């Protein structure tokens, strides 16, 4: 059994790196309940509320290529430590600006947090893929992303309960006109991001304790400061992978960001916001969680491109049902898209890393840049 795990690349270093995927999934998923809370607190429309997502992923457009250059110079383990410290600073900044009750200041603090998450993704994805034999890299990255989905499910539950809770939020212009209600809602956000800052601090200490093991296991990806982060632009495979990843991310985030409000509509499921947040966590992100574990197993038997194509086809059918259907059919079809989306990110990422023919840090930077385009 131990020999089999080693053959797949499941080592202590891989397990340590996988904790990163879980924690950044936990934190990223809190954007969805945060959008509902801030829309109500500041009486925002849909477009203004979705600025939370737009600002967060503006960081991907600004920082992906610089993060690739940074990881080439510092090496992946050190880049990860820097990313975690930046994420802690972002959480603390959010808490610091909340008393101002300024939506713009909150967005600026969220940008700092997103910069840290972006740098972490650029470094952690190729690291997880490289911690073992190349022929099992699809399996390894899908398994790591499964724990990212676990973090998303836990984070969506956490955010829905802490930020939405039992309060009656009216998520349209005119909601929460009372200053006391606004203060209470922002206080819940303050508490949520305090918990996340502590979680990140604990993870930073843990990864620091594992730095030698990770550095030794990652010796196949040595720092390469002389390689340009733009090298991936010369690879057709890297460019094609970036387009595919951008399309996938755009679809996934669009569905997740509006899901709570979509399920709240009388013509769909007419659910309270907190209940909608629970279904988002359990069925949409939970489907992605289950699908990634199932997908990791299937990737040992089915070629990655074939499994990717089948999932994309089923996802398109479910989107059609959500758009054209009514009531429970539309609601549960939208939720089921998460299952079909499950393996898309890790499979696209690992196929592109494998076939691009350029340094992995440059390819990872380009793929994370595509995330901004998708958002």
C-alpha cells in the first residue's frame, strides 16, 4: 500500500501542500455570502454587488505574470510563504476598514487578499503536480483540487452561517436602511475574516515547519530567474489551455456568484438566503467536491482529455435546463453543474503544464492570468 502511494506521488510533502488548496478554497468561497451581505448593508444593485468578484479577480490580471516571475526567482516554497503572509494582511485590512463603513475601502482590502490567493495559486498548482511521477500528475492535481473543493464547501457553510445567519437581509436597494442593522451585518464580516486570519496564521506556521520536506520534494522545479514569465506566450498548448481555463472559470464563477439569489426567486425555489447558501455549499460546491474525488479515481483509467470532454458536454446540458426550465427543474439543474465542473480546472491545468513545453512557472502564470479573463 505504501509503495502504491509513493508511485502515485502521495508523500508527506504532497499532503502538506494539499492543506493550501483546502484553506484557499475556504477563503475564496466566502465571497458568495459576502456579496449578499454587502449588497444588503450598502443597498447595492446586482452589478455593484458583483464588484466583490470583479475586484478580487482583477488581482489575477495584475499579478499572475509577476507572480510567475517571483516564483522563478524565489522558488515555489518561498513564494507560497510570501503568499500566505499577504493573505493574512488582506484579512486584517478588511477588519481594519469595516468601521469606516466604506464599500470602496472594503473592495481595496479584498484586492490585497486576492493578490495573496493569486500568488498562492501560481505556485501551488505546479508544485502539487510535480510532487511525484509525471504520468500521475493529473491524478495528483485533481486530488489536491478535491481538497480545495472541501475547503469551498466548509467555507460556504461558514460564511452563510456567520455573515447571513438568522438576519433577514433584503438584498436590493432599500434594504438595511437602519444603521444598527448595517453595523450588525458588517460586524459579522469582521468576525468571519478574523477567523480566516487565524486559520492562515496557523497554516503559515505549519508550512514553515514542513519547508525542508517540501523543498526537497520540489527539487525538480528549481528557481530559474533567467526565464521570462512571458515564455508561455510562445506555446500553442499554453495559449489553448489559457483560453479553455478562462471559459471554465467564467462559467463556474458566474453560476456560483448568483446562485443564492437565483434560488431565492419565487419562480425557482423561493428559498431564504441562508437556505440558498446551504444548498450552494452542499450541492453546487459539494458536487464539485464529490466529482473531484471521483474524477481523480477515473483519471487512473480514462484519458484526461476524454473525461474532460464528457464533463463539459453534461455541464452544457444542465445549463440549458437551468435557463429554459422553471421551479425545481431549473434550481436543481443549476446546482448539479458543480458535479460536472468538478474536474475541469485541475485537468485543464495539468494537461497544459504537461504539454506546453515551457517552464511550468511561466505556464502557471499564464493560466492564472486566464482566470482574470474568465471572471
